[in-house]
C-alpha cells in the first residue's frame, strides 16, 4: 500500500481547481511574444488598480519585514466605515476562495450536506468534498439558481447553502426581493452563503442591500472579494460579513496572518476609490455591449450576464479554443461545469475585446 492510498477517500476523489491559463505559459507553449497575448480568462480588471491603491501598496512595503496584523484592523475599520457593520461581523480571507473554505471548515463535516446550484462556482463542491460533506447539486433554471428547488433540497443534514449572485460562470442574476423571500424560508440552523464577488458590476436597477438583511437573518453570510472590480486579484484579499457568532467560528479555523500587509493596506484604500470603481463600471458596460454585439453579428448564442464576463456558445469548444490560443487570445472553456459547447470571456479593454472578436471570427470560420 502506498502512503497516498491512506489519504481519505473524499480527498483522493478531488480534482484540483483549474485556473485560467497564464500569459507566460501560453507564450512558452506557442512560442508567442507575451506582449501580444490577450488574456480574457479570469475575470480580472483590465484597468489594473487605482492610484490611491497603488500608493497604499508602496507605503506598506516599508514595513514588509514585519508580519501583517493578524486581526486586519486597518481593513476591518475601513469596512466598518463603508458598510456600517461592527468589527466582530467581519472575517478576512486570502481571497474570497479562502473565505468560502472557512465556511466549509467551520460548518461542514462528514454526515452533513451543502446545497448549491448546477453551473455554480467550482469552489463550492471542492470545499464541500474537502470537508468530507455531501454535495447536493440542484438543477439550474435558465443557467441560474432555481431557488424553489434549492429550498426543497434542504434536509436535516443541510448545514450550508451556497448562492452566487451574479453567478460564475454563467453571469445569471437573482433579484433582491427573490433572495429576501428565499432567506425568510430557509431554516434558521442552515447558513446561507451569499457570494457577491461580482456585485460591483450590477446595474443600478439591479442593486440591493444584502448587508441590511444581516440584522434580520442571523444565518446569512455575505462573501465578497477585492479581486474583481477593485483589481487586486494578485494580492488575494476577500472578506465575509455575518452574525458575530458565525464569524467567531470562522476565525477559529482561519490561518494566522492569512492576508498580507500589502493586501490589507491596498484593500483599505481601494474600498473608497469611487472614481476608479466608476471607471471600471463604465468600461465593463461598454465592453459587454461590444462583445454581445459581436456575438450577434456572428449569430452566436450567449447568456445575458450581470458580471464582468459573458458566456457564449461556440460549438466545438476544443477546436475554437485551440485556434484562439494559437492567435494569442486566452479565454475560459467551461466544460468542467457541464457546459461543453461554451466559452466564458472576460470583459477587457476595448482593444482587447476587438482582438478577441477578430480571433473568434477566424476560429469559427
């Protein structure tokens, strides 16, 4: 017997999360110039970071030899000012992935269940299985969450329900009133994780205030990230908001110093850079229109998206994606989600979107 055979069966059954292909990797594989490669695979902010955030990062470097504040006071204090929550309602993570894993570590174990939707974020089943719990995947409705079916899937063994809004990778959106009605029906012993990684991209008419619901629903937990609209994907910083008792449990399984000092300072500054967020939103709206108009010209089907990406049906994904890669364009095939004919494309700069559409036209013939 090998030592690997002694690992728990649920761990051996896992397949690692597959991120978007890095630019340097494609350059090595295809012999391409990195400067000529366009990456629209990981829902990053093509604008980079704002000037205020960059300055905060540089200042933080002066103290880089010290461990970061394990309690994250600077960022928590900024979140308190921004959202009117209390310090004990906040948990910080090394990206929102880390926060989701804290949920699993605190609430899931063998004999328990987590409910999530078909086509929802891949980390939900990964975190659930890693905790030894059972995945309950509810069939999607129009590529998004079927809240009635998810409610019906809750059993005595259910400990967590994961909801992504907007959803990744399909971009589907659930209205505030629908979410609020769902929360009112969920048993109080079941934690509802509302993953709002893309909430900053919502149109004004779509926006709702989930944070205001925390006082009414002690079993609500909101997960957010600085990796998308705020442009800090490389720093890895996210946060969760919830009932103090829920947060306390998550802090018991959280690794010490799980957010770097540079990330803490950058996120605290980014949180109040309204001008940068406004530019990001405007660029995203224009880019979404640019891509979907291009899809329409080519007669392609896409899923209307509320995020900073759009999922498009191209047929032979392997052939189309390989053609795009040879042309120096990286997007995201999402066959692992069961969407075998679809590509997810992040919104880029105008020139990047145009480059993708030009390459796509060649790829689909």
